[in-house]
C-alpha cells in the first residue's frame, strides 16, 4: 500500500497565514469610519440641532463622529481641521466660517487623501469633493412667488444676505428671476436693493430705517432673505406702526419667525428641514468613507475652480396655514414654543 506523505508544517504555515490575512481584512472592513463635522458656531440654534441630528445618524450607521465649533473664527476652524486630520479622520464635513479661506482646509485634507464635503455653504476656489445644501435659488423663488400672488403690483425692497456668501447670491437670483416679468410690465418697482453684511439683523434694520427716513414711500413688500433680518425689520416697522401692513418674507423658520407668522407680522418663511440636511450629510460621509458610488445622485456646481458634485434638497414654504403640518409635525418646534 502506497503511503501518502503529508507536509504538516507547510499546511500549518498556510493556515496561520490565511487566518492572519483574514483577520487583517476583517479588521479593515469592519473599521469604523471617522467623520469630522466642523461648524461655524454653536450659538445659533440651528447648528445645535444639526450637531445632534448629524451625530445621531453617524452612530446609527456605524461611524464615529467628532463635532467642533469654530466660534466664527476661520483661523481656528483651519486649526481644528488640521487636528482632526492628524487624528486619522476619514472624511471632513465642513460648514465654513469663511468660504474663501476654507480652501486651505481642502488642501490640508487632500494632502492626507481625505475628501471634504462642504455643508450648506459652498467653498470657493478649492478642489472641493462634494457640496450638500438646499436649492437656494429655489428659496428665493419660493419667497417671490408667494408675495407676488398677494401683491402683484407695488413697491418692493430686496434685502439680501452677505454678498460674500454664495447662498445670498443664489437666493437673490431666485427672487429677481421671479419678479423680473412684473418689473418689466411696470407692475412692480424695486425701490431699494441691498446686500446686508454678515446677514446682520442690526444692519438690516439700519438699512430699512435709512430708507424710511429718507423716503416718503412705504414699501408694500420687503423680500428679506432670512428670518434674523426679518425679525429686526419687524421691530423697526412696529416702532413706525407699520407692522402687519408690509409683507415680509424670511428663511430658516427661526422660532421668532414662526411667532411673527402666527401674529401676522411676517407673511412666510422658507423652511429647510435641518434634520433632512444633517441626516443626508451623515449618510453621504459614511458612503464616501466606504468607497460607495454616489455620482448618479449629484448635480454639478462650479465653485470658481472646479465642477463640484452637489446634492441639493428641496425647501418648503411655511405660512400660518401650514405651520402645524410642517414645523410642529416635524418636531422642529412645539405649538407651545411658537405661541409663547
């Protein structure tokens, strides 16, 4: 009978090698994606909500998240990004303090082969990987369509956000696109058109006060591009006994805006569901970290240097008729909070 010689040493070596390689592969494939979420500040209530929503979804998806606030200091934000990169972060999600200087963060991230998602603010002149926001031109269209249905004729003021913020330009672009046919038909007259530095309520109030003091005209509509500016303008109009007589728009569905809508001081706001945005950003960052395909979901937006793969979510109009079915139903604010 022929004896079969078995080389147990070689087989044992192969088995050990297989186990080691499998262990390394399993360790790599099961690695928790590390995501950095950089916010301009945590003083605005929206960012506090987004921090919680984003962190919740990252953890649900099996990732690890670090959230940092820059206290509106762009140099601090750059330093924070560098710190996260040195800690081995796989993806950076960045809501930039300064959309111009934030290109330095992209360069630092790419030096370590880390992709960057611009969150709600497009970063200019950098090799940005992804941009996630709402359709901000549509925000402006929503505002203008709403008020032109009520006041298709009259005097309009355009109160835009900070000119250095691309979102402000998109919002105003949507407003102008919508009212332009009315202007050309001689039905609407734009009596004042201004961008407001830092989206500041105080600056907005100053601009409207200047207009009212220097002009005998009372505007029919103030297309305010966000709720913070609208709230300050409403304070001023109340002093002039003009509240509820001028149609005022807004954006963000701030608590004060919701209260003003219920009281009749503000006609509408554009609600951008922050949970949707934060959840989508978390999902996108995990998919990128895991090298999953996402290009089919994107539109292309140029940031001044490159064409950026972008995902734009749809905004929603909120007025007194649907505030319960949108803001309250989403858990954004309770009825008690709004009716305070």
